[in-house]
């Protein structure tokens, strides 16, 4: 009996040492550099960093940088496409499980953000990231492609996450984070700029103030010849998906105590809202509408509670800007049977410059 207990204790000790090395020390050593080659820090280590920063920093407050070199940028080299992950994404985002095998269809435009999910968590938990990572709300997104995203299938590619700019607003502090994917030939393929808001809890303004003042514009009137699509949003939307950490998992993790005391509201990740709209646009307007080069802008409004039903509206538009008017497609998601708006977006096609 005593020997069995000693063996069990020894096994636990070895396992503990292994756990500490792999998830703590190994990840700590990896984060000594901003350029990584295939291997990434453990999620366990990043979760510990996330919780530590979440409990020691107040939301809506801009903190000073920890070091003189305050840039927050992480680059991952020699990435390769994960087909099982792509299939799960396509299934959850309305494309269908067999979408990657369909001819003449590009990889969904939002999928590269899933590949950046751990790099994004690394940026949010970096010592020089000047906001609390908890409760960040996605308010805007600008997504661009210069080459078809399928270019990432052809060999090792590079991913990068960079914190660009902080802005103080009435509702809190906004931060722009740029995610990008570069092909094996070093050509820029995909870029997405996320604007996240760290809300000031002392500010009692309405949700409408989530739009930044300097980019706020009146909503475009919806014409009569609009295409309307009705969708059911299942309760499992968030559970079956693999969404961005900026508006999903850590927030859910830290909100578990609230649920134990009776809070039952579940919201849909903003990335899912955009993804499902793009999937429906492809089904009803054809793949040519979102074929590279393309520029997509989206502004997120009221959160989408699940379960429920939504209406997606699509209509042709013309926007004046630059040297000539640009033809494009506007899309709008709102709660079915009400005027509650969840997202407004616009798609334009043409040559687009992506900064390297």
C-alpha cells in the first residue's frame, strides 16, 4: 500500500514538473522574442497572464507603457493551414462543412483571424499593452484582401499582430490592432484592423457612444429594392465556434461567477456576426462580390443575444470618395421584427494598398 502511494506521489511530482516546464517556463522563454517560428506559448500560460492583468487593471483606463520600447507586435513564421480548423469554421459560420472542397471558392475572408487568435491573446497580455484585456468590445473592423486567401494553402506563410493606436473617447479608450497574413512569396494577402473599446464603467452613456466621435456618420437609408434574409441564431452559436479572444473566451471565462448568480444572457461573438453576413452575401450575390481585391468595413452596434432570429439586408450602393464614386454592396443585420441594429457594413471591390 505504501509503495503504491509513493509511486502515485512520484508520478504527480513528475507531472507537475512537466506541466510547469511546458506551460510556464517554456512559454516564458518563447515570449522573450517577438518573432516566433511555428511554436507558440501555451494557452495555459497566456490565460494566467490574462487573468492577472484583468484583476490588476481597471477597464477604460489607459496605463503607461511598462518599458521604453512600447511597441506591441508579434510575428509568427512558417505557418501552415489547418484543414480541420478551417472545416469547423466553415461549418459554424454558415458556409457548410464541405466548403473548403468546393471549386472556385476562396477561403472565407474572416478565417485568417482565427489563425491569429493566439497571437492576439499574446498582444492583449503583453506587458506594454496599455489596457485591461478584460471586457474589450469590438466596435469596428476594416478587412482587406489583395490576393485570394487561398494563397495561404500554397506553402508556409507569415502572420503578424500589431497594436497601432490608442484613442481616448467619452465611452472609454479605443485601440486599433492590425492582424495580417503574408504569403510564402512575401506578398501581402490579408489584413484586418480591429477597433476594440475598453469601456469606462463610470461613464453612463448609452450604447450609441461606442462609435468614436471622429468617425461617426449617419446610417445610410435603406432603399426599397433591398434583399432580405431571415436567419435563426441558435443558442450554441458561441459554443460550437472558435472565435477571436478579443470578444469571446476570456470575457466568458471571467463572467462565470455572474452566471452562477442568475445572469443567463449570452451574446454572439462579433466575428460570427460578420462571418455569417459574408456567407449569406456569397450565397445570394455570388462569390464575385467578395473575390480579392476587396475592402470590407463593419461597424458593430447592439450585441446579438441568443437564441433569436435576425434579418440581414443587402443592397447596391455608391459611395463618393477619392477621385471617383465607388460601387459596392451595403449590408445590415438587425433583430428580426424590430429596429434593433446589430451591425452595418459595406463592401467595395478594386485595387487596395496594404501596408507591409
